[in-house]
């Protein structure tokens, strides 16, 4: 039996999720445990039920749909993604993978097919971490990697703690540990996601068979110099925290580009400057560092080299530095069986496919620690991501969903994995 996804339904469901969390400044700001994000979750829960699944929300806020299989003892084959966004993000990141997973299960259910293995769709809570700076929350909870103090320590820009935000949504932060899954719960997991770069587009490929996911280190750097009058303070007497920060930023760029591996990247994406007056020498700076590589040792060498450079800059400028590591995620190699299965499926359907590595982090990299895991990438037009302008052609998303359906079907019948 040839199972086929419905491209029109996929588009309609993506556009319907986009009704929630529109930002007046442009794009979507659909942050975890907000009213708009909860409304979106309720809508997605309805889609899960329409696809024949039973639905539950676990103690961490993950939304899980399940379609039972013929073997009640068999581990489940799972797919899914997330629906939260970065600030002023786009409509495809996360949502496309969530909708594609629901569509795949719905097609199987509508055709009255019972797979050997149960099928699950996981809508991971707080993948982006935009509100509380704690990315991959939902998948970390499934693996039991959440420390109890995180719900109190993490606050949003309004000073609301993660714990209070959870309570406002009817969740108990003291029960997050109960979200941890049995390591044998899943036979396999596969996530569809926009590429978030330009490689597929540049190579004329429609599907990316992802071999591995780079691991990130997140660091907060605080610099304290001295705030002085901009007109009265000679250049030689200044302890300018922003000038020190500028040197550190350029040094991080140089180190990642010239001194590490070909896949090393370093980014400063956040910076606050105090006091912030036009006629005041900046006295304090707080900034983020995001450092990534597919090889953990190379990534860690880059972190240490940037820290050494930053300390040297601060010493020369009379600026104090605090270096706080917010977290590290290990890079992962995805399951070769599933990578090959994606390639095989594309060959069968005549779809151009390219093996590739993901530089962005995904919940799949944590799921890979408990079961064979794969990822399917679909092209991002122009490589634009985390932006209101991000776009994936509907026909490409439909082809990606079709490959996902085929792979889930094979896995749930006892194929690779």
C-alpha cells in the first residue's frame, strides 16, 4: 500500500499554529509557559487526537501523542520537534517537524494500519530556551538531566522564575524529575527540521540525511571597568568595559576561524552595556558566548583559547572579568542505520539527498543518548533562520514529510534501528 501525505493539510496546520504568538514587532515570539504558547499546545493536542492518538502532557510540559501498535510490549518509534520560538522568529522552525510527524502518524491511522511498534509524537517543551536561557529543556527532562535548582535559578526578563511560570500553567516544578523516561521506551527517534543554512539549496538537494549534531558551550561573560565622563577622561586613563568586550568579540571570531577546526563557530549574540549614556565611558558589559563544533575536544579547546584571550585583554585594560559557564551539550553522531534508511527512502522516491552535519542544536541530540536517532533536513530558503523571513517551500516540506512517513513506517514494522 502506497501511503501518501497530504501537502494541503500540512500547509494548513503550519499556518494554523502560526496564529499563536505573533509579535507586534514582527515574526513570532512564542515563549514557553506563556498564554500564547499554551494556546498553541492546546491546538496541537487537538491535531494529535485527530490523528488517532491518545495525548498527555508530562511533568516538564512536553506534549506526547501515542498510537498503539500490535505488540503492546514493543518499544515505540517516535518523531516530533518543538513549537516554541526565539524572539521574533519564523513560522517553520520546529513547527514544520511537529506538523510533519503528526501528518505521518495520521496517514497511517487513516489507512487503518496497525504497526508492530507503537508510534509517538513528542512536542518538546522549550527547545529554544529563549525565555529562560535554558535550551533543550524538554528533552533534558526526558533524560533526567534537570537539576531542581534550575526552576528557581532561571528567570525571564520580567524576573519571573521558571518555577512560577510552570505553576501558572498548572504544572508542578517539583515534579519535573518524574518526566524521566525508561531508557528502553523508544526503539528509534527521528526529527524533521529546516536546515537553517544554505548547503541543501546550494547543492540542489531536497533532503538532508543528518549524520551528526555539533555540541554547544554557552558562556556568560561579565566585564567590569570604570564608568567615567566621556569628555573629561583621557584615553590612556580609561578602563572601558565595552572596548574590552569589542576586543574579545574579534578575538573569538579569529580563534574560531583560524585556530580551531573547519566546523568551529563562535558567536556573541547578546550584550548589555551600562550605564548606557552617550557621554559616559562604559563601566560594565555582560555578553554571551556560543561556541560549537562536532568534535567536543576541538570545541573545548576553542573555549579555553577564547577565555585565555579574554583574560589577556582584560588584564591589559584594567578590566575585571567573570566567566560563567551556563552549560555544555555534547556533540553526537546519529545512528548510521537511520541515516542509511533516509538515503534509501530518497533513492526509492527519486528525491535528491545529501549527507550533512547540523551546526544547530536539536532535541534529537539528546534523544540519541537513549535510542537510535536520525534527522531529516529540508531546505531553508536562502539559509535564513531564527528570523521572521525564514521560509521553506511547501513542496519541499511535503517531500520531507513523505520521507519521514516512509521511514517511520519501515522502523515501526521492524526495520533499521
